[in-house]
């Protein structure tokens, strides 16, 4: 059964509040509204960065891979004050196969090189690396490098880095529906687990708290459509190769200035427990607002 929770302003991190996301990854983590536990980034602008410098697009992608390294390091460092548990980077959409063969080839070689050369650094930094998306269309050498870095960094606790390659949110949703196969819809928990299988993710992908897109475009481009249900969106004109710790800090600052409501209302009183959302429709609080909680 779906329950939603409204939190009063005074104690967003109050341990007495239950944390539905701990047991159900399809719930946003509403117990930490000021902490973006899952940050996802659409890394856009490599091509323009290169064009501005009279360089080939592949040079923009290489500069983009240096920005990946900087951003992962910054996310680990940010974790000292505000732990980001998961960082998901959109590296290659399933629609990117439609780019010229030379660019696709350059990107695949770059992913292979980056994954091979970053494995030791990630292991040292405590970064667990997973690649999400389809694997069957990737080269065997890239698949082997992915399996190797995933195994090597499995114990990393500082950050879970997910790199989305051959990723399509719609494609994954359709595949998850196919895996389910039943006539009756699955629960959210079951669906999140099916989605993880469709994406080759090691566990259900947690809801995105903060989605950043660089490069100035204002769209989602088939990225994390299920997980972004209540994500805060930050769009920046910064081109991806220029991104790093400062730009990440700005995005986190903007996130902290947002009031997260998850479809409810920010209230000052304690949340009321109404197990059945249908009943909640008829259970206004003293201010005439509706509250639904998971607390007992
Ligand atoms: C979009 O910019 C970027 C991509 C399609 C590739 C992203 C790849 C990297 C950042 C390189 C390295 C990544 C890893 C994980 C090693 P664009 O080329 O569409 O830029 P444009 O909009 O300016 O043309």
C-alpha cells in the first residue's frame, strides 16, 4: 500500500521519523529533505566546449572525462558534510547510437580507457562503481572492463557511482514491464526491483533527489524518468567539461534552498498517521490541510 509522509519543518532529520526509503527504494528519502542522497547529472555540452576552441568533438568528450574525475572526487569530498550516497552520470543514451560512427567509436574507446584507468583510483577513494543500462550492444572488451571495475570496487562505501551507458529510461521501464509479465500491476517495490534487473543495476536505483543538467538545455532526455518523480531540477549553462567542485557546490546550495513537499504541504505540526490514503482525503488537520504519515 502506498503511504506518503509530510514532515514538519522543525525536525527533518528527526530519528523518530521513519525512513521509508530504507526499506522501499521506490520512495523518495523524505527523512533528509536537505540532503541530496542521490544526485544525477546529465553531462551535456562537450561538443560545444570543443567547437568554441576549434577542436574536434572527441576532444570535448576527453575533457568531459576529466570533469567526471573531478566531480567524483568533489562528491566524495562533499560527503564529509553532506553525504551524497549515489552519483549517477548519464554518459551515453540509447539514442546516442544515432550519432556518427566516428563519434560513437571515440566515446566507446573513451569509456573503456576511463573505466580501466580509474579502477584503482575509485578503489582507493572508496567509490563503488556500477554501470547501468543495456550491456548486450557494448563491445566485449568494454563489458569485461565494466565487470572488472564492478567487482574490484564492490566494497566501496564512500560513494556509489553509477555510470549510465546505453541507457534509456523508457526502454528500461518497458523491459521491466515485460519481466513482470503479470496482468495485475506490480507494487512499487517490485517494479523498482524489476527496473534494476532491466538496467543491470546491483540494487534498485534510489529516487533521485537532485538532477543537474549542464549545457543550458532544459530537458530530461529519457533519463531516470521513474526515479525523478520528486527530484529537484537544476539546469546550468556551464558546459560539462567546465564542471567540477565549485559547480557541484552551487547545485547543492540551490538544492538546500528548495522546499521539498513530495505532493504534501510543509507543516509545522507533527505528522498524522493515516494508513489508508483514501481515508486521509477525509482527515484534515487543525488548519484544514491534509496530512498523511507513516509514523505510529
Ligand atoms: C553530451 O554532450 C555528452 C555525451 C553524449 C557524452 C558524455 C561523455 C562524457 C562526459 C565523457 C566521459 C564519460 C565517462 C563516464 C568516462 P554533447 O556531445 O551532446 O555536447 P553538445 O550538446 O555541446 O553537442
